[in-house]
């Protein structure tokens, strides 16, 4: 009888522990599945209201198209503005917008918004994320602005060397994740294309106005990366090393590139979808990438790095896999 009573008390104590001990994996999964999409949606609704209310839907598509049209007519593309926003991209970006300049600014803006939306859906599906990740605030921001970043990431994730070259002409920092992916053929073709098109592009005018263009970037961009803050840049560099070579390059642009804006963090999506880190680290990083606040992308990368390091410490056998098997598992 005494033994039975003792066993009964032990069972009751275990039951109480189960009820009082937090089930953290379940909590994180619940937050990711139910809270995160509403968190994203809150930002997305705010951005839709802002862009429509201020007449800024397709603004980037309009700026780049007007700049290309100005260049084709022999003018200065860095002197044109739309709603007070000036063109400030390097000369290669003009080339992909030449066909849109022929279509007209309004139609071009509509096509870039619609095309970015389609590219965003394809990107989310390709990364095997739930469809509600289309509400990821950097992604929504890029779609509403008709910014090339959404198409750029979709091209890098889905396409081969030829479309990767197109991505680098859309935004020159597309070469950064190409380095991380070791896509040497795409990088070589890009270098050749830049050399071949250099005589056609207004590089001299760009260099002469480089100081003014830098000022334009500084005034128009929010500047949410760690750029210009030495102690944080060092911390981010260490964190990028902790994340690992493949995904660090995807995260480098939103974390440390100069004059960043919210849509730059679209480049973080492949890392968020594939980095080997505890779900809690991915959840917190995703939430940090959502607001357009200074240093938040850098903090997100630091969180991911801590998660990646903890995962490797808990799973040392993964590092012993052959490199080709590791690549297959990660892709």
C-alpha cells in the first residue's frame, strides 16, 4: 500500500510539472503560425494606406523609367525626380528600363507593381514558405513601390546565369549573394557585360556627379543598416561569419550596405527560409526585419547568428557531412 501511495504521488508530481513547465517549441510554433502573419499584416496594411494616400504606388518604377527616358533623350538621368524623389542608381540600371521608357511611365509603374507581386508569390513558393509570407513587410514595401529588389531576388533564386546578370544590372548589389552562392559563371558574364556596356552608359556624368548622388542617397534613404556605426559593423561582421558563408552574403546587403531602405531586406528571405537555426531565432529575426527602424536588420542578423551557432553546437554531426551533401540538404 505504501509503495502504491508513493507511486501515485510521483505520478501527480510529474503531472503538475507538465502543466507548469512551458512547452517552448509549441509556443514558438504557435507564434510563428498564428501571430507572425498578423504581425506582418499590420505593417502591410499601414504601408498600403500610406502608399495610396500619398500617391506613391509604383514610385520606384516611375523614377527609373523617367531616368531611362531622360538618358535616351540625351539628358541627365540623375536630374529627374518624381514626387520629389531623385534617381540615384548607377548607370547599368538604366539599361533594363529602356523598354519601359518606350512604354511610358504610367504603364511601366503598373507593370512593375504587378510584376513584383507575381515575382513575390513565385519567390515565396520557391522558398517553400507559407503563402502568407507574401506579407513580409520588406517584400510588400518593394511590391508597392514597384522596386526592382523583389524581381531581383526572384531572379537570383529561380534563374540561371543569364537572369542573374539581369539581376545585377537591376541592382549592382546582386553580385553579393552571387559571391556567397559561388556562381562564378554568372559573375564572369556580369563582369563581361559591364565592360561591354560601359562605352554606351553615362559613366563620366555619373562620376562627375558622384558627390551629389551620394547626398541624394543619404537624404532619400532611411539608412537602417549598421553602415556608419563602427562598433555595430564589427558585431555584424562577426555575426555574418557565425551564420555561415552561404547565407551571410544574402544578409550582408540589408545589414551593412550604405543608404538602405526597408525593401533591401527582401534579400534576407532566402536566409530566413533556409538557415539552420532554432525556430525561435528565425521568428525573432523575421520580426526584427519587419519595421523600418535603424539597426533592426543588423540586430536580426545577430539573432540569426546566435541561433545558427547554437544549432551547430547541438548538432555537431551535421558539420561532418561532405560538402556536396551539405549543399543538397540546404538547397
